[in-house]
C-alpha cells in the first residue's frame, strides 16, 4: 500500500470499511472526512435516510460503494467483492448486527465500539446496569468476534458516573468518550503500535436485551431508598420514564430529576 507523510511520520494508507450508526457514527465520518490516510472502500448503514446521506456527503463516497440493510452482509457475491478490496480494517460504530464468519474472513482486522468496560457488561444497555448495580462503567474499542463483545481489546477507559446524571446523560457521555478515545488512538491501532489483548474470562458479565423489562416494575415495599434512587436514574431517559409501580390495577410511570435546589435550575 502507498505510504503518505503525516507530521514527519509515515503511515500506510489503510483500506477501511465503515459501518455507522447513531451520533458516534457521524462523529467518526467527520473524523475520516478530514484525513488523507485512508481509502474508504465501503460504507454500510441500517437503511437509507438523512443520516446516511449526510455521512456519504461529507465523505464524498461513491453510491456504488454504499450498502444498506442486513441481507447484503450475507450475500456470497458481495463477500467475494469485498475480499477483492484488500480491506485492512472494518470499523463498526454502534452497529446493530453481528457479522458472519464469512464476512469477517474477508477483512484483515477490525475495531468495534462498545460502551462498557469489557468484559464487564457485555450485551445490552451496559450503562443502565452500571447505574443499578454499581459495576464499573467505561468504554472499549475491541476486535470483532463471532459472538458479541468477546473480541480482544485494543484500548479501554474507565468512566466515573456522576451522581447527578440519569441514563440519557450517561449514555451521551459514554458516546462522547468512546469517539474521543478512537480519535486519540486510531493511528496507533492502524499502524500496529497497540497490541490487542485477551479479555479476562473471570470478569465476564453479560446482559440480555429482555432483562430491562424485568427491572422496570417497582415493588415499593421491597426496595431501599438507594435502590429506588438508582433504579429511577437508570430508567429515566430524558423526558421518558420506563420504571413504574402498580396500584389499583393501574400503572404509574416515574421520571427522576436531580438538583441541588428546589427550583431545579442548577445541577449538582
């Protein structure tokens, strides 16, 4: 591959694939739009929307290298095409679907974004579980594996969860932190200056998607004040409140706000 000069260092020009989702996906697109050290050989999105159009526009991507949906990822013709592109890295940013072994075999290396301190809180909604059970929160860049969130770790960062923040604010904070750590370390990852390490199997914690429905119902007589506080923090997402209690055959939903004064003008 051709080498290009960058601040007196020579970087190989990588062939990369991007799978983009949510705000971090746009942030990563904006990062690569300002660089000259990567060839973006393919872009993937869940579907064609204003979100995908924005990313394609700033990256200047040709339409014949933009793909949508899940089915294309399992097309043998598409995988054959991908294999010919000599892909150095695939980067998946909040991507919703697992990649099959045939697809992964067509690329040399990979980076996935996960908003937890792996192997703690593999799976769904890690920030929610960190609030509820006090498990360490953080962000991780890791290799993609056949099973979700099991790949070797490139780099990770522990994040302290502020007392005054509920789930949405923490979710946004983790998104910001994981984009930041990617931007700071991508050159080292792509030039083999960082070696990925195995996850500690003794620390594995996994949460399935359906666990939250079991958490949302509040048994008022069975929780301590701290447990109730953390549950409401974890299940208050902006203006939405998912936690509820039942009384007289009716559901009552709750949403938590936290302030240091009765006017709720200042946060803690």
